[in-house]
């Protein structure tokens, strides 16, 4: 069955960086876009961007693009997101998702990133 | 960025009730709206996109309508598993933006 399994929770200090992984299984990894969405406690989800593993095409939310990088490793069917210069308002659950329209969506379990001094 | 504004922010309903949630976009987005359901501690789940295209596996009691700037999610007969928070999303342009959510709880 299709699964996206994310790395575990992280606690970081302001100014640090975090890298979250998302390992896909059960489907052909390069055939589908991976999206990243985050959700701060009690808030609406926030779309961050997507990456196409087949050719590396990327779309970022402009407000994040100076601090945010998405990559994929097709040899391990794993997507990564890295967020730098962390601030307290980056505290959120970060989700990866396979969410192309025309097909149902699949989500990772979420990774809680806490930014605190 | 396109702002998506939902109403109401919460509602109380009983099993069997017809429930309607509205989402208003800050500009014309054609038919490019989607609806998500989220339960506590879980990721969102897409119910439909392109206003009214139901994802496979989603019960037919869920339906969507609207165009331009006003969109509606209707649950024709609320079931126990439908108590959750619902979000609209615009997929007209980037960045994709979500509404603030509508919490549906037990009356």
C-alpha cells in the first residue's frame, strides 16, 4: 500500500536549521509530485511548495523561498525539506503529501518541529 | 495572495442533519476550489477539488458547488465520522491558500 513515512520530531533553537525526510513506498516515486504543507498549532494549514522527483521542477511559496529547500533522492524514494534560520513562528507540524489532482491524496504522518530557545 | 474566508468558523449539528459550509475567495478563482477534512492529530484529507469533483472513496453525501468567489461544501446527512474540521483551498494560483477552517461538533 502507498505510504509516506516522515522522520521524527525535532527541537531546534532560533536561527538553526531543520531537515525533515519523507520516505515513499508502494508506488513509483518519480511519477508523482511531493508537496509540503505545515500547520502551526491551532492554525490553518499553510502550503509551502512542491517538487517533481522526475525532473526536479520546483514551486515554492514566495514568503519561504529564501529559507526553504526541497530535494529528492530517487534512489531511496525519499523527499526532503530543509528550513533555515528558524524562528519561533516556524513551530508547526510539517507534512509531506502526494496530492496530484485526479488521484486521491496520501499524506505523511507529520513531523513536529519546535523552535524554542 | 488570494484570501479564503470560511463561514461559519464553527457549528454544532446532530447526526442526520444537513450541513453547509461556505468559503469566499478574495478574487475570482473560477472553479479552482477544494475541500479538506481534518481530524485531531491527523493530516488533512482532500474530499474534492475543482469545486465538485469528489475524490474516489469519499461518500456521496459530500458535495460541492459554486464558482467565481463563492463556494459551498454540503454534507447531506451528517454521520458520526463527519465530526471534524473542514478547510477550503484555492488551487487557482500560487501560493495555494486555505480558509481558516470550520469546526463541526456534536450538538
